[in-house]
C-alpha cells in the first residue's frame, strides 16, 4: 500500500546507472581504506599505522563499506544478493552510505583533534573521506522514496544565541590565568555552552536535511520468499543471532571511548538501513514461524558471551547490564503497562539487596544467619514485594505527578533510613554508610560462583558465573512479563494506562490492579537485587539514589524504559544496555560526561520519541499519520484508545 503524497525520485539528478556506479565506487573505497594506514603515529588509540591489518575504527569503515555495497547490489537485483534487500528500496542504500560517511567524518575529525590537524592523516584517511563522500553523493542520485513536501521546522530562535556565546565564553575562559579559582568553573561553563550550541545546530541541521531530502516510505508488498527446507530456515535464525552476538560483543569490548562512539554512530545508521531493506522483516517472519528455535537461539547466543572473552573485564560489564535490564523490565510493568510514574523504583532493588545481604552470612550482618541460595533469593523478592504493597496501598489512589512525587519521596526515605540504621541514630541493622560488606559468594548445589571453573576448555571467572546466573533470572523475568502482559490482567493494566476513568466505568478495579502491578514490579526488582548484592560484595545506601553518573538509579531506570520502548520486552533490554554502556564508555569526556549524555538523550528523543523498539500503539500515538493502515483481511490496527 502506498503512503499518500510520496514519489520515487532522486535528490541529485544523475543517471541511474551512473549513480549506482559512483555509490559502488565510494563503498569500495571506504572498505579498501581499512587495509591502509590512516595516520603516521601510534598516538591515536588503536594504532592505525599499519597496512593490511585493520584495527579499531578501521573495522567500522570496512563494515560500513561492505554493507553499502551489498545493499546496493541487492537493490539493483543482482542474483545471489536479492535476499539482502527484499523491498529493493534505495533508501536502505542511502542510510548505509550515510553510515559510511559518518564513520569517515568522525574518524578524520577525531584524528585531527587528538593529533593536531589533518596533516597527521596518511593516504588511508583521505581515501576513507573520499569514499564516504562519493557513496553518499551516488546514493542521493538513486531513485529514492520521498514525500512531495516537508515544511522546514525552525527551533526557538533564542536558542541560536548559544552559537556566538559559546566561542566567546571559550576564549574568555582560556584568557583567565590557570591559577585563578574561577578558571575551572569558567572552563567547565564554556565546555557546557559549546556542547549545548552543538546540540542546537545538530537539531536544526537535522530539520534542514529532513526538509531538503524529504525522505519517506512507500510500503511495497514483499515478494514471496523462496521456499526453503526447515533446517535451512533454522540455520538462518542461528546465523542471525550469531551475528547479533558478534555485534554486541564488539560494542561491549571496545577498549576506548573513540571506538565506542564510532560504533554507536555506525549502528545508529546500519539498523535503519537493514530495516528499510526489508531484511529485518524477513528475519522477523522466520522467528515468528520458528518461535521455539528463536527463543533457544537467543538464549544460546546470550549464554555464549562469556565464552568469547579472555578475561572477566567485560563480563563484569555484561553482568551489570543484565541486572540493570532486569530491573528495567520490572519497572516496565509499572510504567509501561499500568502507566504509573514511579520515580523511586530503585529503592525496591535496594530492599532486595539489603534483605539478601542480611541473610547470606555476612560477618557485618546483625542477624548472623546464612540462608541457602534459593532461600536468600526468595527472601529478597518477598521482602521487596511486601514493601511494594505497604508503599502502594496508601499512595496508589493518587495519580500523575502526585504519585510521582510520593514515589520519589519513598526512594529518598529508603536511602536515608538505611543511613540511619547504624547503631547511633537508630538500631544497628545496616551499618549506616559503611553498608554490609564481605557478602559471601553464592553456592548452588556445591558450585561456588566465586571461583573460576573450566567449561568446554574455557575458563569462566567469577563474573562469568554470575552472568550466567543473571541470565537465568532475566529469562524468568521476561517469561513473567510476557505471560502477564498477554493476560486479562495485562490488558486491564493497559486500559488503566490509557484511561483509568473509562476502565473503572467498564468494571475494572483500578486500585487493586495498580497495587498488583506495584507489587509484581517490586518483586522482580528484589529478585535482581539479591544477585546484585553478591556480585558487588557490598551493599551501601549510596548505590540506590535518584540520579547518579552511572546506573542503576531511578532516573536511569525510567529513561531505559521510555527510551527503549514502553510496554515491550526488547525495548527496555535495549534501552538498559545503551544507558549502561554509554556513560561507561564516555568516561574519557571527564567533566562533560553527563552533559554530553543528556544532550544525546535529547537528540534521540526528538528523533524517535516513541522509543527505539516501540509497539504499534506507541507508534500511533506519535506518528499516527505516518503509520500505514493494514491491508483488509488482517487484524484491525490498534488505536490510541484501544487496548
């Protein structure tokens, strides 16, 4: 079905074959530059001085060039590659070429900035820049799906005052002698203004490009896929998850911030390219057809991550990501399904962690008991659920901002209470700011998770053991979320979220169901908290605040749910992964880390307010006119008010 007011025309008037040739040449040059030297000195992270030995950012250039070339050939109908672009849309080629150009511009800018000018570029760097530019120019000459008219949006003109103010503040800050007390403050202020001005310009350039390119989407019916034996389809699913595991592992294993930033830029454009090509839709159809195989392949790919590592350095990061993602899924029940704004949810994680720490045999625990693994996890989950009921019962008759303020207060009350239970200002239970240290490692059926073990010839360290345990916990939480979300209770939660008054008029007991959501979300957070207590060895009150530079905290948890996509399973998982990795990898920005992180969130939410992986209802809420109607004979599309 074709969306109204669209056309298929090039942006740059070029012959179709000439445009394809230029795009292919640019893609080949981008890929070939990975085998060349980009700079003469090894001072730039990754050591890009070798010929024939790609490293760091060069791998991203190779991937971007090859992806652009494959999608171009597939869109041109080259036999053997048509599977890569079932839609035959050249928009996918443009997105991939833009990814190649983005990697090229970022690499050249990073090398020039860190080494002191473009004179530090070797031939490979210039070939990279030229290849990325040629690929985009050629792709703009291909027939693209475009809207006939897009009005230009102008930001608030007062924001553009930041553009001249930022350089003035920068020169003023550097004119102040370094021994003056005000010098660090002015330097930080000038840096913040520079980032803010950059965000304003980036958003306005995005609106300008949107108005000039007028890229749209024409939904064409996909050709019937070639009939394949079942074992081949299963193999394709396995290969897809294996590729996904490699891509995620590459991002987690990045050793320096420059490479991670380039990785994010490439992925941000590669995913839309694969979406526009129709390849992801084909893979999604296969996963639906072979759902049990898909579930097994996803779990096997995730479980295979520790076996790709040579140390526990990055497995510890993956373990904390799983903890963060599991808690975000629990919050997704409260926020995404029931529509309750909870700003103190991290307190339930803390309740579970403290409860498990008190009964796990820590010498600092005043209880002096050591429960087995299953009993400690059950204790943390049940205590968190009880607190969820106790807090929810008197507060859930509130709505909106009032409920948010009360939950924010609960989060702070929990932290302050844990500080005061130190034996001086209150009973000695939590040791105050010292927390409960020396929590022993878990032992499951005689298996000590704190000791390395060799499995299939690979030594798994302590964090690898906890990663696999947390993976099982995450799988359990996903199962609970999926079952509850598709049940009558889940549909009632959605009805309450959309319109509580209308839901109650239809006979739904709003208070009871909201309390159930609160209790279930708290239980899942407490379950993750029990594992977190043993992973970190120590539980302290400062781990459970409203906002900090690193997750988990209430602000990051809520951002993970909204950014990933409320009401979905994969959305919070993706959001939690990004929100944990980005601050972790942006540590090289030092004082500007949180500012740059906040700016990135603003840009992302402006571009995709419905989240990275939204459900259809959320898409309708933000882009109702842009979502095509379903063909007759298919299930009726959900509307804003539908449940």
